[in-house]
C-alpha cells in the first residue's frame, strides 16, 4: 500500500480556494454511536473514525485506506485502516486498535514518518479531526473531516474547491451520517454489502444518468448483427491496433467458428430449448 488514499476530483468547475459544509448529527444517532462505543469498550472517536474509513473506502474503492489524524499540539499523523469483508464490529475493533497505537506514538515527528521506506508523498489527502476543525487546509490536504462539539455533535467538512464543489461535499457529509447509521443499526452486518448512497442518489445513478429509454427490438444480438452485415457489409465492424474487420469479414469468421464448434459437439440452446445452427 502506498499510504495515499486519493479523493475523487468531483467538480466540473475547479477554482482555487476552500469551502466549508456543516451538518448537525442527530442526537439519536450520537446516542446510538455512544452505546456502540460502550458496548465494544472503545472511545467514541473510534466509531467516528470507522465511519470516516468506510467513506474513504467507498470513495477510493480500496479496502485499505489512509487518512491524517489530527493530534492536539501536533501536525496530523497518518493512520492506515483495513476494512475488508468483515462486519462493522470487526472493522471497528481493528480501527480502534490502529487509533490506540497511533496515539501511543503521537509524539513521533511527521517528518520522521515521511522518511520511512515505502511511504509516498504526500502521506494523505484527508484529515480526521476531533478538534475545532478550523484554520487553513495544510498543503496536500484536500478534505478535512471534523467532528465538533457545539450544542451537540456537528460534522464540519472543509475542502479545496479545485477538487470538490459544494454539492459533492454535502454528499460526502451524508455518506458519513449513513455509515454511522448503518454501523449502529446492526454492528454484526457485513459492512461491504452496505451502500452509502441515498435513495435519491441511487435513483439518479440508475435512471437519471442512463440516458433516454429506448424500446429493444424483438430480435437476438446475433440476428441484429447479421442484419447490419447484410445492410452494410463493407463498413468497419471492429478495430484492433492497426487491423480492421468489415461486417462481412467478421460475420464470415463468426459463422466459421460456430460451425467448427458444432462439429465438435457444441450445441447452441435458444431460450425455448430449441437447438440452433449458425447461418
């Protein structure tokens, strides 16, 4: 693992600067998170960190993620966390151990860690913060996720606007709340099966981004291809490197292969169980 978990570049209009997004965590969700922490004998920070790790895993597609961990009076330190195909409870316990180990060595200078073999530059793009979460973003950091005590618990995201826009920052904040909700609802469930997408975002991805609906022809794929080959036999059907195949040539080769397979005992079974032969 290189140590760097990359945040997706989710803005169509990157502009230099920083933005901020805040959302208050519902009191009942905070209470459920505290109960889970007490049940596992881990600090509340570990539950919040596990939710952050889940979000990073979803954003990056990685099972091992790395984030900066803001330690009081020190520069953020890198913490590596493994998700894997485990339950929320198992993942949380592993993350709590990683957090505990980090805090034991929190006085190690970050510059010393940068000199360790195998660590890439920069060490992390995100920072997990349990302090006030204010101030400028450090160089190389594109997202700071802070949990702030202010008339309850507030999730504050500070982000670089050349990487994220306000809409995407709000989505990432929502992912953190969803991860906490799923974790506290059933700690023994396999977290990898849980989606962080809201119903609205899932509908957008499945339907809104799919383009216009089209009626499918009542013919199979090979029949459509053969129709195309008859209508445009000399049109280019496939390109590989410097080579090209016309529809006529590709159709002839496909039929040649099909006849060779049938000669060796391979049968083509249609949907209704009728054996067919190539044309």
